[in-house]
C-alpha cells in the first residue's frame, strides 16, 4: 500500500474546505524518477500544510499505475486521488461514474479564469470540472548536449531536417550516439509527432489526429514525415530497445549522445543530474515549424461515500492547484504550471519559450491524447512502433494502414 509523506505542518486550511483531524488521502501516481519524485514532494508539502496527510502510492509506468488505480476503484477500494494524462482518457472513467466533480473547488479558485482555454476544456465533461490539472508540458522538445554538439563542430541546433541529418551524420562520425531514444511505443510516438508537427504544421496535425481526415493522411507532408521518421532509425544506438526515458535522457548528461526528442520532463531530469539549462544543454522546437505540442497531467478523485475522505479530497484539489505548489513542482519537473497567473521569474529560458508559445495560438497544438480517443491513440501508437521496428515496411504500407485505422475511427 502507500507510504505516508509526513511533510510540513498541519495547520493552514483552504478558505472553505477545512481538513478534519487525522484526515489523509492515498494518491496513486507514476512519478518515480528523481525529478518527478521531487515535484510530487512539493505537492505533498502543499497538501500537508492544509492539514491532510498525503499517503504516497507510486507505481512505475503510467499504464500500470492507471490500471491499478482503476481496478481498485471498480472493486470498491478506491484511492483518494489518481493521476491521469490530460485528455480523452478521462472519458471512460467519467462515463462509468467512477470519479466525482470538483465544481465547487474550481469555482472558488476561479480555475476557468487562470487556465488556458484548451486546458480548461480538456478537464470539463457535461459542464462539470472532473480533473485537477497540475502542469503543462511541451511534448516535442528537441534537447541537445551543448558540449557534444560543440565537439562535433555543430554550432547551433538545426532549423530544418536537412540540417538535422547533417548534424546527426557529424555526431555519428565522431562516435557519439546521434539520437537518444528509448524504443518504447510511447517514446516512439513522441518522436513521430515531433517530426509530423514540424513538417505538416498544426492544422494538418489536427486534421490527421483529430479529424482522421483521409486527404490529410494521403498528403505529401504526411508521407514526408513518415519517411523522415523511418530514416531516423539509423541514428539510435543498439541498446535503445525498451530503455526508460530517464535513462535515455542521462545519455545527454553523460556526454554520450547529442540529441533527444522528448517532453519537458526530460529537462527536469537533466537539471536533477546537475546540468544547467542554456549552459550544459539546450531545448528548442523543430526542426521546421516550431510548434509546441502541449499536454500534461491531472489528478482525478474517485467517488467515495466516506465524508471524511471527500473533505480531504476537496482540500487536496485546492492545494495541488495553488500557485506556489504548481510553481515548486514545475521547477522540479521541467514543466510550466498549468495555470497562467504564476510568477515565472525563477523559470529558465526554455520554460519561458514554452510560456510564450502557449500564449500564441498559432504556435501551439494539443497533444494527440487531447485530440483523439484513447482507442485511436493506442492503435496508431502500435502502428508507429511496428513501423519503427520493421525496416522492411515501406511508407505506402504505413500510410494505408493509418488510413484504415482512421476510417474505423470515423464510423
């Protein structure tokens, strides 16, 4: 079961949602890396200050954590809160009546006023706020080791795919791992989407993932994206298969690899390893069109008949959404806060670029988990992973199979 994080003093309470003496809340999440755990501690601090003990149940791997939490909820033994990704994976758990809304807490905290509209809409179902957003990550950042690039004679990050492949070739010649990748399906999807949004742009990206548009899928831009993605197979190392993302990120810190396409959580891991943003490593959008694919994490509150737990859940919801908590957690995670009214003076230039991108609708696009159903994302992720692992699969076969999946989704 969980481990109680006895952090901070129990005394302060939120204005309308006071904790009862001895109240606690079990939280199931998958934030287990060094930087992730540090961010969780910041949230646990905020909850403890409001008089509720955070009982920590950390389960490595998002799918495993979600399955454990949902199975327990369905069996009548729910945790107090569980982590999900922002997006349509909320649909099933909400439709089955497994989670409660936080309308009152959201109204008191003016969540609608302080969240980007796309994020707010992503947590509303049938007019009810059903999730608590805790961060906002770029899903498609291109991170790079400045020392490794300098040794290979690369003076700046590539702005086009021609420049990217030239840089990858230089790194390969110098004996570095050109592209750090943990060959797991979700990591391969991150890489694929980074290529696709840069080549195709945000409108075509949305038509492909959200609309399942047959013309968009047959477009030259989509074919070019598939070709580039397949070509990148030649620049990863032999140990790539099934390597965890954080171990892959550390290849940059260890000056073994040049580039990694990954979400902003990689920045948190690099900082935790002693790397300095802008000094030891950089992070940009691109190559080609510099679009911020955004997404993040939320907590949801399983339905409970226990009034003491329900009060603790309300306290929890208000605490993890507060400015200070989100600021401290995001500084550990490498993310930007979900809310837009926080003080960004302590954030680095990489985060600042993310904030500016979120403020400009032309420079950001929702993650496929927001655009598409969970079933569609899962099916297409499997196809992306199969294509990556099967060098004999040609582009036309990939496009045809994507088209078939899209046709089913349109029905």
